[in-house]
C-alpha cells in the first residue's frame, strides 16, 4: 500500500467512527511561550484538555506535522544514524475531548492495525503503565484488562513513568499511556529470540508505532499533578513507521516517503544507497532534514539567527555538512531536492506546492552562505593545526574548537574528523565547559519563570469584546506571578476584555484596569494558546473586585489605521507585482507597519509609487469595514479570502473586507478606510532570499514624515533664494564644487612639492646621514604622511621631522631611513612617543615612520626640537 493510501485509510477509518477530520496545525508555533514547534499532535488541543476552551467536536482525527528538535522531545542527534527517528514527522492521531476513553481507544487502534490494514496480530507487543509511587499513581489495570481481549498476556508488558506516562513538557496535560510496538524482524529471527525482551531497547526493528495516551492530569510547575475536570484520549502514531511496517521494510527510509529523495541523492553524488555506512547516514540525514526545513519555510519560519529561525538554520547546516563531508557536495545541492519532496508530499500539504519556488531559493541561499563559512572555518582550522604542529601539540584547545563552532557554525564532529586525519584531537572537556557557559548565558537572557495560576472563578468563560468596544466591566478569572528578564509582572485573565492580545503581527493593547482609586497599568496583552493574558506591573489591591478595563484608545486607533493599511497594501502588491506575493511576516504598531512578503527582486521606484497610489486611492474610496465574525472556512474561501499558510485557523474564521481586499484576520480595523489618511512607504529592502520588506506609515505619522521632507526642502531652497529650479541649482553647485575641489587639490600638491623642496634643501648633514625638520602648512593631518613620503623619495638617507597645526591641534611626524633603524637602532615610534609629551599627546607607528597628535600646539617647536635632538644624538 502506498503511503498516500495508508494516510487516507487512517483518516477514513476514524471518520467512520464518528471523528471530525481536521487539518494539521502549523508546525511552527507563534503563540505558545512554552513551545517553539509542534512536537505532538495534541499541542493544538492543549486548551481542550485543560478545560480552558470547549471543543466544537469531541472526536477528532488528523495527521499532524511535528518537529522534535528542541526541549523535552529532541531526536536530532539520532536522526540519520538510525533508521526510525526523524526531525520532522507526521503523527496520525485520534482524539477524544471528554468523550470516549480507554475501551474505545484500545479497541479501535487494534481494529485499525489488524483489521483495516491487515497487519499480523502476532507482530505486536503492548506496554502499559506500571504505576509510580512518587506521583502516587497505581498500575493501569484497566488498560491491561482491555488489551487482554486482543493480545495474549505474555505480550502485554509493563513500563515505568519514563516510557508509559506521557507529558508534553515540564508542565501541562499528561497521563498514563499504552504503547503499541511492532516487531518487524524476519519470522526466523522472531522464532529464535522473543521480541518481548527487545521492546524499548533501541532495536531498529522492534519499534513503538502508536502511543495511546489517557490524559487525566495537569502537571503544575511545582511538579504536582492536578486532576483535570474531564478525561481525554490523545493518540499518536508514527506515520513513517507505519509505512515501514505496511510496506514490509526494515527502515523508514526504505519507504516511498523517502526513497525518491534518497535515489536522487544517490544519482547526484554518484554513490549508491547502501554502498557504505557513512554515505548512507548522510543520505538519511539530508532526506530527513530537507523535510524539516521545507515545512518550516512553508509555515513562514525562515532560517535566521535567533530562536526558531536559528534551530532551522542549524538543521540545514547539519544536512549541508553531511553532504559536504560524506557525499562530496561542495556546492549547494539541497535546493534541487525540493521538487522531489513536493512530488511526494505536496498533495497532503499544499503549502509545500504553492511555495516551492520560495523554499528552493531560501535553501539555496542558506546553503551557499554556509558553504563559504565552511571554507573559512577549514582555513582557520588549518592555521590552528599548523600552529599546534610548530608548537609540537596534538591537542586543539576547547576554546578554539568552540570559536569554530559558535562563530563559524563549524560542528564539533567535523573539527574532530579533520583533526583525526592529522592525528590530533580536541580538548573536549574544555569545549563542554565553553558550551555550558554559553548555554547558561542564553538561558539567563531568555529566562521567564511563570508561577501556577491562582483561579478565582473556576471554569470562568473568557469573552473578547474589543472588536466593538474599548472599555468593559471585568473580573479577574485567574492570575499568576511571572519573572521575565529579572523583572516581576503579574499575568491576569479577565472574564470580559476589550484588550486585543498580540497576534497576527498586531501588537497587544495597553491601557488600565480600574477599581475605585486603584488603577493598574496593563503594559501589554499577549496570547497564550487561546487565553488573553494581560501583563501588569502588579496585582490590583483587591483581585476579586469588579473592574473597568480600558484600552488606551489613541494607540489602538493608530494601530487600526496601520492594520487596515497593511491589508490594502497586500492587495495592491498582488495587483501590481503579481499573485506570487504572499505575506511572510508582519508587524503592526501605532507608529507604522512592517510587511514581509515573497518577491524575487527589488521593487523599482515606479512600483513603489504605484503601490502607494493604489493604497491611497482605496483609502479615498472610503470603503466601509465588512466584517464576518464567524464564517465557515469554505464560505470565506468563496469570498476570495487569502488563507495564509502557517496561521492556525479554527473551523470558523473571521473575514475582513475593504473593497476588493479580503483577508482572514483576527485583528482590529478602521470603520472606513478614509480614517487612515495618508499612506506612505518609507523603505523597501531585502531580508532573505526571495523575501522583501516594506516599512510604511499612515495618518499623522505619514503627514509628519511629509512635513519633515518639506521642511528640509524648504531649508535647502532658502539657501538658493533666487533660483527657481532647485534641482538645477543643486546640480550647478555640485559641478562648481567638483571644479573647485580639483583646483584646491592642484594647489595643495604644489604646496606640498614646495614644502618638500624646502625640506630637502634645508637638510643638515650629519655624517653619512642628513636631518631636516620644519613646520608645514596643511589642511588635513593625513597630508603629513604624503609629504614625508614625497621627501623620502627625493632624498635618500634623510631623517625627517615634521610639525603642523591643524584646527587647533598639534601634529607630529617622524620619518627615518630604514637603514638608520637597522644600523643605529633608532626607532621612530620611540622618538615620537617621547617628543609627543611636549604637545600633550601620544602616538606611534612603525620603526621608520610614526605620527602623533596632541592638544598643545604651543609645544610643537619644542617637540620637534626634542625629536631632532634624539635623532642627532645617535648620528653624531
Ligand atoms: N501525545 C502522544 C505522543 O506524542 C500521543 O499522541 O506520543
């Protein structure tokens, strides 16, 4: 069965069991401070488990794109070396939100695997939770009994907390789980060694395939478990492993999910897959990482130097480096694999297909830049090993290895590999110490410690009223204390709030929470999953009091202007540049907007102006806001709404329409476009391969910008009072300036020539040498050097001492014939340092030429005399 059919069968099976099939949530997360990437199918349902939100459907199934490269679930180092771990993988899952529990979850899993897919029941082992004294939890007898209906008791094994109690992270929903393991060894192997002993032992053919989690607790930050109001089911099946079992393979990479990419790699590198362990590992690494990177880019996460972007960059570099070292790719190669990947996965994940061009371009640029760093790194490493060889060392310091790693992105194993070829090694302990120091530095930077929520209104609903109103009555539903960057804050959740929480690029509202004479500033509003969290400097004196929550309207109105202007501009860009323009990032603030979008060349001045004119035209049309608050997704599409890949939308969406601009958007907008006033683009630039950025502003900020420009223009015009054509006046002035500069330059050269002649003529003979000193008239201290070298070229064996006063400062120069330094040990640097004391300054240079500057021009003659004396002393 092909992977496409296997996926289809799964979704079909659970649809038949009454499940709603939902799309995968984005892999890159934007509004969960505890997670950067989706690492399990259940992430998008966290609020349903915790009971902070009600699910529309209580039975749901999907395939979820996951990435396990950071935090609690991190498989990165294994990937490629074994045959069944991945960075990005698909997790097939079925969920019950307070609906069915263990009995159905177990029975359906068994029916799907052995009935629908027809896998051999004897290949499976089951694990159940054996209990944990520390957490006060008993053995999961219920699951064991349920499994006994399908599986003989000797294939039901017990596992401890590590394997059979699933937790999403350090805090959050969790519960005991029951895993299904499959034994894919040959019949003969299975007969000779029982699989039971190989379960959870890292055997590549006896692997976990499906995890059924029975979510019933919330792990608090103090480590305690709290019962959840309802019981839920969260199952996750490794799709790639299921394909391996179904296709009779012994490695995920031998399935039709990976083989097309691997075969292309084999072709391009000229090394067949299976030829050597090293090149096989490299091909698996590349085939795996290509998926992680491409899906991230499709979700809007570009490789970059921080946070999620940096994680992606590192994954990409790991792949490039394996290709470079083991497959002989010294030039960018991964980007050429993108079309192959799109062929395999584009049907299920259309975001790959629509962004294929962009993904390829971004990967190519990243590859090229890393390959050139690799070159630099290799050269640096060569120098370091050469130095070590001269010093007869065979160990490279951990500090050096760390600099290579940190500054040049040069992985430790590559450093070690190259060193091994030269019979050298790295001081690993020192490297680790450096690494730990850096980790704790960045941890301190990012640190945010959140206490547990104190709930004042249990199960309290949260209502957002900010689309219609900027004030509302409110009560605090829950609060907690948070320390971020060493400052203390309080997070509040209100039962009703007009405060818009930062999302979709629009910054969070600010304002106040008032009760009587107690006014608490709301510094920011953020989203945590779907909770609206108000960030305050302190807790109100009486948290249980009734409050009035008031948004600062001046900020909100300007923000709305900029948000609506962003939509209009998005529309205009697609109109003028083409429909390949897609939003890649956006920031909407009171003072302006920033919009990143896919487009492959710099916009011309003409295009920028066209976009401005189009937006201003739409503003003047004074289109009213047409808002559809809860529209079904397909209706929204019919209206022509641009669905943005990488944004998480529920089944019902909000559509914002102004004239022809139609977008899915949760943000706040103007009543009618006329309110925006003037729209002005301030800058257009490139931020990554194929991604441009526009910064623009509106309303009074745009007017202020225009007035600023007009003021400068007027000031310039004032300087040319009688000229009508200002541009011509400036051009004439520049031409005049160029002519005069040339003339001045000529005079200066002439003066220098005269000074040089005077100095040569005035030289005093001192044995075989001669010495000349003089004060010269110059405009710029650098001319001292020109003059000195001019004299030097005219007269051999001449020691020269120059002094000049430029703009109230004293300048000195000493030039010695090189032989004088060699034969008599005279050093211009030493002389100038000594003499510069007279001008209250300092300086230095080389043994044969040095300069100094000082703040006391009155001491110039004395300084020159001192320098001359020091030279003369040695010459006579
Ligand atoms: N949450 C569980 C896992 O990720 C099952 O979906 O393994």
